[in-house]
C-alpha cells in the first residue's frame, strides 16, 4: 500500500521512454523544454533551429515528435554561410531562416530574456556585455554569457547520477567543466535569481574574475552558431554596436508577437476579443479559463477586434510589469481594486505605454469576474506574471527516480510512527 501511489505516479511518464529520454529526470524545466524542441545535434551538443525556437515560445508542445538529426561539419558550415549579417536583420529573420540555423542552449536562454524585457532595458543589456566600455561588443565579450548561464544552471541542477548530469552538460553546453571552476561571489547561493538578474550581476564582475579569461578556452572548444555569425561575421572579427543590438532585440519581440497574432487573425487586420483572451491566458496557472471567456462574451456582445498595434502595446506593458507593480504599491493601489481610468493612467505613468480605451475595456471585461467594473490588482498581476513565463510553470513529472524518492519518504515516515508507538508502549510498561 505504501508503494501504490508512488508506483502509479511513476507510470505516467515511464511508459515507452528510451534510455536517452531518461536524462529528462536529471534536467531542469528549462533544460527539458529545450531538449523537447531541439531538433539538431552536432558533436554531441543539441541545437534548436530558428523554427524550433519560435515553436518553443508560441506552443505548449512540439507539433511533431522530435528526433535529433546529426549534422556533419560540412552541413553546419553551409548553414552558417547562409546566415545574413546583423545589418540585414528584420522582424522576419527567424521565419526566413526557418530550419537553416543553429541556436545553442545558452543562446536560447538569452533570447528568452530578450522577449520579456522592456525597451528601456536594451541599453542596460548592451552595457552588460560591453565590459571594456568602448560602446562596442565583440565576440569574446558576448561569449561571457556562455559561462554565466552555465554556472547559473549548475546551481539549479537536480541532484542525482553525476554521470547523467555530465551527459546533459555535454548535450547543452558542448563541454564539461568542474562545477566550481567559474566566478563565485560570497553569499550568492542564498538568494535565487532570474537569468536576467544573474546576467546583470555577473557581467559587471567579469573583468575582475577568471570568467573573461575562460572565454578563450570556450571559443576554441565550441562551434559557431547562427547568432554568433549574425552578430560578429563569419570570421568572428566584427563588432556589434548598440543600434544593431537594439534593432535585433526589438525585431525579435515584434516577430514573436506577429506570429502569435497571425495565428489567430487568419489574414485579417484584427483578432477577436476572445482570441486576445485566449492568448493572454496561455501559459498561466488559471485552471478554469472558461469562466473568464464566458464573462467576456457576455459583456462584449459585439465584436470590434484588437489591432496588432493594440496587441503589441499591451505586451510592451507586460514587459514593464515590474515597474508597474512598484508604481501601484507606491500609490497604494495594490491593496484595492482599480477602475479603467486609474488603470490606464497608472500604466502610462509607470511604463510610458499608452493603451487604447477599447483595449483597456477588453482587459477589464476578461478579468473583472464579479462585474463591478473594477480590477483586482493582486489577481491580475499574478496571472500576468505567470503569462510572462511562457510555459516554464510546468506540472510535476514523476518517473522512477521520483518514485524511489517517494517510497523512501513514505517508508521513513511510517517507520518513525512505528518507533513512536513502541516508545510509548515501553513508557507505559
């Protein structure tokens, strides 16, 4: 009986699992997602194509079962030869490249950071990479992020078979290093940090550590990628200025939003208010989305539609959600519900983003469940923060490792209870 629940949980994910898929048990949620969507492999390291990346940030699961295709050196070189320079970038770059590109795991994490950052943060991001302060970023400075993200991930690694973890590191980073080989600051393990915060803090220290020095070793051991060639040219000698860096980040945000918008617009200039609600509620922890959708249908009987400009402005606001939250707390709005005019004004003051009256009204009709034309700050902020995770709030996955841990936990508790009972009996005697 002790084992029954644990055994049933383990069966959910152990059916038809290959030995290679067993590595999933030792991977973090981000690593698992990358491995699920990646489709290419070169010399043991996994890569996404630009198409894979777009799928990973706009869909819950891959559209088709992924089998990692091994690339030859010649095939990889041909892909990189077709990579356009940064000054030819556009908001269709990833769609144009499609399957003709390779994106590493650390670049995947970097691109995810871009998607959720406000335009005001683009300059901060550039300055973080520009460690020598010459207003240009070279390849060596950019490669610092390889070590920063690798080190961040090592702290999040799940405990277990070190051999399996080593295999995962090769798949994700292309090389294996001791876990204590890079920058470490006093007390940094005490506070969990986002990848963006880790990048911001760690790059500022790069010149005062062995981190920057390691990039020479990293560069010699890793293959070039589409992003590296796009930024620094086929020979790796070009440098990236802020204007090109800003345009790349802005184009990526626009491209992902265009893809999400077009998936619902069917070629039209607008999407319905209901489709907008579906997009907002994706990747959130809202269990009963039907209540929100039904609430909106009843309160917006005539469809007017949401334009792409309105759609993009709302997601620009979401990327400024942290500033908006602070402003709401300062003005004491966090403890009460707010009306449409207050909401619209607070968004503009805190973020500089202007939301149209129709867009604000639509948002209120979606989230104003008690229909008092007021928005519950705490509920709205919680749901929207969840939306920014883009699928990283994943439900627990139970396998043989989890089953064994569950059995040990339940058995230990059972033995402790028995021991207490015996102790009581001895005392009564």
